[in-house]
């Protein structure tokens, strides 16, 4: 193989390696934030980078040899000062063009290495170039030019829902998420009742069945006799939206300097304090109005309440039995739930029999139960009151609470 053929083969091999490296570089830089590059791709990129550097060096040696031969060659039949009429011209002398192509290849390799290292280390390309090749302005310029022909990861992260300042404050928290936040402090989200969302509607109509002498129960009949015709009576209950809101204030200086972040603290305190207010309204006996909904004790019949007879195990058992009897007498109990303050549950759990055994062992389990019925606790439940409710007869509707962050 002649020297010219070796140079042509070396150039072709170098172009193939550079093309393969460019494909891998584009693949690496297109990876999403947090995604690690494929190990095989990373290894291949490293091998290609080393191979290209060696190929560039080998090509430079061959071209240097070709240039040296060209400088020392003389035309046939001439005196070295020119070419004769029948002579052969000397090979073209290698000029700065070869050096320029060599420099471009090296710059391409270094730019690809910098782009790959930037993706892996999440450092800006400019910082890597400055650290590796502090005297090379050409590498930085080549990297900028390559950016127009390939996809590169920007140093600035995009706006994200969980990054404070850019731009978590723009995310609206939905009703479901808000109620989940309240679950640690409020009794309302814990109750397995029917739930609805207003979603912009002015009211929600809940169909109900009213107690009436006429009903749809089947009746026994003689063969050939008419089949009983029954009738039911339905009604409705309306849920209308009520507004709750609060503003927490702080200065921009405090927002920038506070540790922990004052904005997050204000949000947490809003949730905690709102839980107390929500539970207080839900559990009280106040009649509903245009401003607030009615409490679950509103309109309760006298026979549906009773005073505790005492704290002994026998007295607690008698009180529990009386409440369950009242519930079943009212034909309720499809989804019974106890609501009480944690102090009341602890008192029940520590009640002992005459022999010293736990009188209500279910109360100490997780989740706790009393007479086989789930017990839900919250500090917002009045310490002096225990509720036994049928959750299937309770309906709750919410809107879409929002947190509006401060202007920065």
C-alpha cells in the first residue's frame, strides 16, 4: 500500500470514528435529567475518543511524511529549479491545510469529551473545558458551534413542580391532596363517608329515601293472586359550597433568609389550624347558614344522646351497648364508626376486668376497634364527647383549595 493510499484509508477510518462518536454524543446529551447513560455506550464513547486521538496522531505522522517527501522531491530531467518539457511535476506540497484539518479533528474529540463529561457530572461544559484545556479557546468555540447541530442539556434546569422558586409556587394543590394533608390532624378525612367535589357547580343535590308507610317490600300471595304494587318516597338534600380562607403574611427579606423556609412553615400551620376549625364545625350542633354548614349534632333527637354512667369496664360496656341499641333501633348501622379523643380511647384500652385482664383488648390494636367497630381519633374531637355515627348517612363535599405563593 502506497503512502497516499495509507493516508486515504486513515482519513476514512477517522471520519467513521467521528461519525460514530457524534451519534453517541447526541444520544448522551438527549438523556433526561437524572437518567444515567448506558454503561455500554459510555464504554464505547471512551474507546472512540481514544481511538480518534490515536487516529489523528497517526494521520498527522503520515501527512508529515508525505510533506517531507514532497519537499525533497525534484522533477525528473530537471535541475531542481523547475520542470522540464517532458518532466513530471512533484507532488503538491503539504500546506497549512493539513494542520487545519488536524486541529479540527482534535477540537471535535475534545468537544465531544467535554459534552459527555458535562452530562455525567452535571457541570457546565465551559467549566470542564476550562479545567481540562485552560489555554484552548478553540475548544470552547467548537463546542458552541456543535450546539447548533446537536441537542445538548442546558445548565439551567427547567421549571418543576417541586422546586421552590422555580416554579413550585405556581402549582395548585387539589382537593384530594389537601384532604390528605389534613388527615394527620383532622377527623373529617378519616371518616369513610360519601365524598363529592363541587367542580364549579353551585350546589350538589343528594337523593335520599324518606321513611313512609308505603314501601317496596315484597308480599307473600296465593297462586294466581295479584302481585302487590308498592311505592316509595324520595327526597333530596342540598349541599352548597362555603368558603374558607386565610392569609399568612411575611416579608420578602424573611422569605429569602429563613431556615426552615417561612413559606412552608406558614402552609403547615395553615393546615393544622384549618383542621381544628373544620373539625369543630363538623362536630358541633350549630344550624347551617349561608356562611357555614351545619354540624352533625344539629337536629339530633334527645333519645339519640346519653350521659356516661361511669369509667369502670362494666359501665363502659353498658354505655356501648346502649348506643348500639339506639343505632339499630333507628335502623342505622350500615357503616358504623366511633369518633373520640385519643384520651378517651386510652381510657377504654386501659380498662381492666375484675381479674386484671384488658376489658377491651381490641382498643389497643392498630387500627383500634370497640365492639368490633372502627375507632377514629383526633385531638379535635371534644374530650367529653364520644360519637357513634353511621358513615353511610354522612355526605361531604369540598371544592378545590389553593395555595397562592408570594411574589418574588
